[in-house]
């Protein structure tokens, strides 16, 4: 083998999912599914298998309960919603009834019934384009594994791992991850997973560096080998030589200082060098994250994605349950705003909530507001819940995937109707500002007309990029093409910002462009001074903004609008902002 090939073999590439750098001995976990028997049952054995299934479901659920009870406080906020979701899966009628049916009708033993039912649910979820939902397929698989383990009497045994080691595994469920992270592991390397997985979210909260998507890691990393997890660059080095070890130590130390400085400034507000104030709000998916947003110094919640309340459950949540949840988040935020987005379900996503609607092209099908308008029962429940929760704080309501004025008007009239109904029912409620997400190119082009009919705009660049450039946001092969730098996207953002400014409509951006250190300067330059991003990105965004000059980024944005390609825009940004942002980009591993 050549020296070059050897070096490559020792440097494994993946995706950074929780930032940081770790160094330690590898602890490789063999995560292969336990073998199970696949023999048909006699009829007489059916009751026994049904009862084994029930006992195993209870045992797996109570294991999770005790894990939750013994979780350290700093992880509890991030963890509770995940464990709740896992617990709900144990009791999910789709799963339980599916397993029972397989035992009763197909005469499968309990282990076989669980494996097959879970595989079928996973296949359904994996077919969905939304990356978050695909991730939930992994959660269902982990829950299935726990139940099978309980059936085989192998439950409750979290692997014992020495503190300071680097875990290398095929994949980890959130529950396993908690047990391991509690053991103070230095870092994680996974063959599967993604930055939106529960494990990655948890690791970010606990500040454990993670690299996911490392092909064949379990085979390629020898047990006990020294490993550097570079979760800034998305690299894993096996058996680094002395120079590489020193380099990793030095980068880890610098990164530690960098994070320390960022956190020290979390209460300092956020402004550019020349004093332009920028509001940095959090994007959240769970009500419990609102309290965390306050602690991190976020300017409220810029985007509460509510579709996850609906997914993975046979029944959508009822009005009282939703109102309680939204009220909890509003109370946690005090005077800070809580922007609740009504459900952005798509035809394929709703299938998970027991309504199998098939669309050949779901991204262009019945999704977002378009779907909500065809389901006034579901929509009315959510609107009433939001209006009721509004008595608890500064709640605002936002519609996803607005395509134009007609659907905005239809949705607003349903809000009006809900207000009147609540008054007639004598239930406490409050009128709230109503905003439109601008994420469909037609909405950006009609922003002047939309601005006359709503109270604020929030631009979703993830979908705007997808639709403007005809690039599927869920297809990893196209990731390099899905760029907010593209002048076509910038022109849509500019048209939206101008329309908002002309009518005095508050303007925000809550897509990924807002939290990316390479693109957020352009957003500010185009006039976006309220940005929403996942919580862990806020400290970094604050540091980037403090290094910017508002006049300069405005000039850069104006110039970018006249360029021809995304590459040209990127080169302009690097040339003009490199001198002030170089150090930050480099710390984040963005310059390779
Ligand atoms: C977006 O499209 O940019 C957005 C914020 O919404 P989501 O990512 O939930 O589709
Ligand atoms: Mg969107």
C-alpha cells in the first residue's frame, strides 16, 4: 500500500454533527441486531406470545423512565422530549396493534413480530423526503431493538465504556446515547446518523464532539486505537502520528477558548461593529426548548415547528393538549416572542398520521398551508389552541408554504372564525399577529401584495432555495447545488425585503441561511435584521455579526445581486469578508 493510500485509510471522512475536537482510545461497539428465531407458532402459543409482548413493552418503557429519572440536569431539557417520543412509540397503536396482528394472524413469535412491524414502519418513514422524518425512522428502529432486547432478556444492559474513550458504532439510539454520554465519553463516531438526529442534538447540548456518516467505521477503527474526532472538519484520524496529535491538541485547546468566549457574551445582545442591532431567535421543535432558548440569551423563538406533534402518532393532539404545550413555551419565554408555525405536513408526512395520501411529487403536492386548508378540522383545532395560548405571552402565528394572496386570505378567515368561536365558547384567548412564510418563489414575487395582508414575513430559505433552483433539499447528491449564495435566490430575498420595507412589515429569516457563518452576512446586507436558527448556532452567529460592518455587508449584497453565479458570490464574500471572518471560519473548519 502506498504511503498516500495508508494515510487515507487512517483519515476517515464524515459529517460534523456536534462541533468540537476530541482525542482518546476507540471503544468500538458491535451494534449488529440480535439474532432472533423465525419459526411459526402453534395456535395454542399465541396467548403466551401476546403476553410476552406486553411484558417486554412495559419493561422497555420502564427502563426508559428510569434512565430519564437519573439523567443529569443539563441533559434533561434536551432529553425529556426525546424520551417522551420514545415512550410514546412503545405505546403507539400502530406499532402495538401491528405486532399483535403479526402474532395472532401470521403466527409469528413476539421477537419476529416486533422486528417485522418495526421494519415496515421504518420503510414507510424512510420513503419520506423530509430529512427530519427519515431520522425518525432510525428512532423507531432503536425502539424496536429495545423491545427485542427486552424479549430476549437482554434489556437494561448499557455497555460499560471507560470515561474518556471515543465511541465508534454503527448507530446509537437516543437512550443508548444518554447512557454513554453520561459515562463522560470524549467523542462519538457513527456510521449512520445525521446532524438532525436526537443523538446529535443531545451531544451538542452536552458538548461532546460527534462525526456521523463515517462509512465502515466499525471495521476500519481497531478496538483501542488512538483516535482524533475532528467534528469541525468532519474527519476522524486513526493512530495519528506525533505531529497530528499535537495539532489536534492545539486545535482542541483553541476551540475550547473560542467556545468559552462565545458563551461569556451570551447576555451581551447582538450587534454589528457599527451598531446595527440584530435579533437572534431560536428555531425549536419541542416546547421544552423554549426555556433553553431563554438561558442561551436568544431573542425568543423565531420558529416553532409544530408538525412533530402530529407525526408518529395515530391521532393528532387535541386542542387542550396543544394549548397547554404552546402556553408552556410562551410562559417560559416571558416577554420574548414565540412564533408558532402551523403544521407543515405534506401528503407523505400525513401518511404517518394514519391518512395514506400518495403524491407522485410530494414537494409540489398537498403540503403546508395548502394541505391545512383541505383539513379544516385539524387546522381549526390548532388555530384555536394557539389563540388560547396567546394569553400567556407574546404569541405570533405563522403559515408555512404560502403560495400567494388567495391561500393567505383563506387561512386568515379561518383565524377570524376561530376567534369568534372562542369568544362564543367563553374561552380566554387573544388575537395575535399573523405572518406568512416566504419560501415559495411565487410568494417572494408577490411579496408586495402579501405585505398588504399580513403582519410579518419570515423567509424560509431551505424551501426557497429548493423551489427557486429546482434542487431537492433531501437529496444528498444535490447538496452542493442547494446554495443560498445563488444570485437567483438573492434576488428573491431582495424583492421580499424591499416589499416588506415599503409597507413597514417586520421581516425575519428562519431558514438555514440565517445561521450559516458564510451566508448570514448576505442576509444582513439584504436587510434581514431578525434571524432564526437552531440554538447551538446562536453563539457563533453572534460572534460573526460582531465582526461585520453593516454598510460593508450592504455594499457586498448589492454587488452580489449583479453577479452571475453562486461561485462568483461566494468568491466575493470570501474576498471581502475573509480578513474579518477568516479566524471564525477556520475555527469552524469551513475553509477547506
Ligand atoms: C425553510 O424552508 O427554510 C424553513 C425554515 O422551514 P422548514 O425547514 O421547516 O421547511
Ligand atoms: Mg420550509
